[in-house]
């Protein structure tokens, strides 16, 4: 039973360690790569401005739906002002789904005692009410609005703006003005005014918008309505287009404050260019509430001095509902700048591409801390808990872990709000992780408990905890030269295969051989399929030795792996073709496993040196083996795990190339020196001229591959021209031309190799 529990525990830990090379070509976590633990549930959901001032994407997307809000508010107002007995569903169906034909049928039904509504309309409570009460002004207006509709459809594609029929639109404006004058209902007059002014706006006659607003609005006496703000939006848009952005921005602020359906558009359209215009806009405000909204909107700008705006709002109204939202927003920005900055594995990319942390953020963090201290000290606010939590978290972000721990300990008993209680628990877990340094076995047991049991660590709501914890572990392990653990904390075992680091392999093997590893160490070396990664590590280590031509060490390491666990990959090392084709099928039927391959190579080496008469053939086979196992051969998998075809030309002293997810780059085995050495040995020893010629041609391929990757080779990667090789890289072509023209191989080479044919015939 005890062993079963241990296996279950390791299984839980294993779930946090990926165990295979990613097949994705792109990053798995979108940059900028940062961490966040702010709980969106602490947002007061009844504050109308929350979605605009915070950056919780899911909150924004599910809350701000302007078209839906506009339709809902419009239907509600029709119900309130016209017929409370009509259902909202019926009002929506008639206004938004009804067509010109339906409204004409309603006109006829009102005017005629004999002709009633057709069945599809008589079942609509709103249509039936308008006909029964003979609300002809309302029906006439709805028909007019439906006629206006095709001319005021906004395009979602800025490159495909529909062409407006300005003549028809002007006709409708004049028709609407006549109807406006005849209409008795001030509410319907207001709606006519909206349709007329909207037509002028879409006509792009912005002065006409202002003139119509001046002419029509004094003639309406409707109770406050959302339509007033819809009209105000068109007036503000016209003012903005005419360069009167101060007046426009003041109106947008009022719309933002009072009209949910147009709040998003107003928020985006607010535009103040400089301090002078800002002061002018403040003068237009009639109350502190209006001024506070202006400061709130300005605080939202990415480059704003938001703390200064918050201080102004605080002076105007210490309990302004937007202050907590702005506080959370600024905490989000600073969290992005500083949380885990020291150990963030993508901090260089964040800095280079996203300017994170921001240049002024150190000063800004201090400024926000001072403001939060001021608010908590003065005790003017009703809801103080959020500010106390923010104060402690800002200390954590500032790197003062001692002060942050002290503050959280002090405030924890004072927090009564459940969401904030959860937030404190989450922040203190982040603080605990930040406090780890030189991690010992006791710490590892504690970390294992966090991974297995901590509800906040395991919650999907705070899914950044995984990266946060393991990035920190990797940083701490690396700092104290525990390289294997540092690597496995943030990488899969297969990530070692791109460019095998022997010191990390050995470090992990040492953990595999430990008598009493910690649970965390067990997870680091465990395989999901069972057992440990020990044999995988040994296979990588042996492959490393093979790729560095250390055959004895490679065979010794392969033999440490139980025979049943050894790789059964089949390698064809004897492919003997004049032209390279990495992925072509081979006629060679003789195959070896990796272990068998190394044993055969050692045996051939012994044969070649023991019997000079037979040595040439053995040396030639060794040359083929080394060549086919290289980057250029069809059996490259024997020495490598990953080959990129795009790297064949690019020069690099170490043959290491950048590949996504390869922490040390991808090493390609392009060194043909060993193959060339054995081909030359075979050529010199053999008495068979065909074998000598073939060895010379293969040695020429080795020389040419070396030149292809030389830094002085400026030949284009995409050129089809025959390359010009420097003399020192043409030695074997010279030998073939001068000494082996009488061989069958020479004729085959002339026929199959364009490079050699061009060289030989010049």
C-alpha cells in the first residue's frame, strides 16, 4: 500500500513535467512571457467601468458587447415608454426583425376598421398594442427608421467602406424633418432627431450634424433618454472631425459615464492632445464627478502617469468607485514588469521585443507604493482591505520579501472579504516560492507538497503557478550548479537530444543512482511509462561519444543499458552511392542497432590495422560508416536525433544552430574529417584501382562538404551554378582526373556528377 501511494505521488508530480519534444513549430506560451496571480473575482462586478479599466481579457470579452447592450437597452426603453405589457422579445422581434412590409400593414390596420393584422403580426404583443391604441406616430416612425437603416450600416472592414447614396440620405433627412414637425409625442420627436442627425453623420456632412442638433434638440421635451446620449455621440464625432476635440472629448466623457451601449465607442474616441487642451476640457466640466471621469479616462492610456490621475480622483472623491479598478490595473502592469523578473526564462525576449520591464517602472513602483501608503494611513476610504493587500503585494514586486511577508502576516486576520482572503493566500504562495534559494531535500519535500496538495497551485484560475515555480527552481538550481535539476525543471528529457550536454547527462545519472532521492528528484528522473530516464540518458551519452568518434567509450556506455532496453533502431551504414540523398531508400540490406554498429566499427578498425592486405576494404567501410552517419548521410540518426535541412549551408564553427525549443541550439554532425581520413587510408593501401578511385571520390565529397560550410564560401544557398572550389578543396578531383581516368568509377562519376563532369572536361 505504501509503495502504491508513492507511485501515485510521483504520478501527480510527473503531470507537471513534459516528457517529449514539442511538435509545434511555434511557441507554446505567447510572449511577453510573464506571470500574474491577481484574482479577477475581486473586481466589483457592479461597477460599470471595470471592463474598460482592467486587462483581464476574458472579463473584457464577456462583458463588453456594445451591440447587444444597445439592443437590450433600446428594447427596455421602448417597453418603459410605450407599452409595459408588451414582452421584450416581441418588441425586439418587431423593431430589429420587422421589415417595411410589416410596418405598412400596421399602418393599414390602424386606418381601417375592416382590415386587421395578419396572423404573424397579431401574435406579436407590441404590434397588436400599437394598432389597438392607434399609435400611428410610433408606427410611422418605425417605418421611417427602417427606411434609414440601409444608409447607416457601419462597415466592419475599413478597406471596404460602402458607398453612400447621399442624395437619398438627404431626401430622408428632409422627410424626417417634416415628420418631426408634425409629430406630437416628444419621445418620438427625439427618435426622429436621432435618425436625422445619424444620416447627416454617415453622409460625412459634419457641420450639418451640428446644425441639425442645434435646430432639433431645443424642440424636444422628452424625459432623459438613452437617445440623448446616442445623439450626443454623433455630435461628438462631428466635433472631432471638425478639429474641436476638446468639446468632443468632454461629450465622450459624459457618454462614457452615462450610456453603457456607447461606452466602448466613447472610451476609444476620447482624444486630448496636450495639457492646454486638458485644462480646457476640465473647465467644461460642471461637477467633480465629471472631472473624476476625465481623470479616469486619461489614467487608462498606456503611457499615462496613472498614479497622478488616481491622486486627483482621490482628492475629488476618496471613495470613487474607479479608484480600486485603477489600482488593480496599475498592479497588473507592475506585476508584468517585476513578478519573477530575476528568474523569468524569457526576460531577454521580453526586454528586447516588449520593453518589459518599462524604463520608468522603478520610479513608478515607488510612486504607487507611496500613494497606497497615503490612502491606507489617511483612512478616508470605506473599503480598506484591497489597499492593504495591494500594499503587501507591491512590497513583493519591489523585491522586499521580508517586508512583504511581515505585511501579509499582519493583515491576514483583518481581511473579511472572501475573494480577498483567497487573494492573500495566492499572493503568499507566490511569496513562499520567491523565498526559496539554495534548495535542499527539506525544501524539495515542501515543494512536492505544494505541487500535490496546494489548492491554489492546482487551480486552473492560477495556471501561471506551474511556470512560476519551475522557472524559479531552475534558476536556483543553476545558481548552485545543480545543472541536471536546473535543466529538468523547465525542459523535457528529449530537449537534451538537440545538442547533448554531457555535464547535465552525468548530473541526472547521479540522481538516478541515488539511494534515497526526494519525491521531487524522483519526479525529475521518472518516466510516465514507468521506471526512470536512466537508460535514455545512457543512450544519449553513448550517442554523444559516437558523434565525437570515441568508440570505446560509446560501446562501454551502450553496454550499461540492459540488452532488452537497448534501442532497436535499424541503421544502414553501408550505403555506397556517388550522389547524396538523405531520405532516399537504400539497396543496402545489412542493418545494425546502435550498439551493434559501434561494435562493428571497432571490429573493422581492429581488422584494418591487424591485416594490411585486407585493411583497405575495412578502412573503406569505416569511411562509409562515418560518412553515412554524418549530416550528409542517410543514416544520420545513428549519431543524431534531430536534423534540420535548412542548416546544410550555414557556417558555424561549432555546427550549432538555433531551433525553437532547443535550449542549447541544435548540433549538426557536419564533421567529415574522420570519414575522409579512412577513405584516404583505403586509397593508399588498396591495390584495387576501382576501390582507390571510389575512395578518392568519396574523400572529394568530404572535402567539398567542408567547403560548403566554410565561412569564406559566399555561394548563394539557392544558386544552381556549379560551385568553384579553392585548390585545397579540389585535391581528390585532381587525383581522379590525373590518375584514375581508366577506371569504371571515373566514367560513372562523369555520368552522374555534374560538378565532376564540368571540372574534368574543362
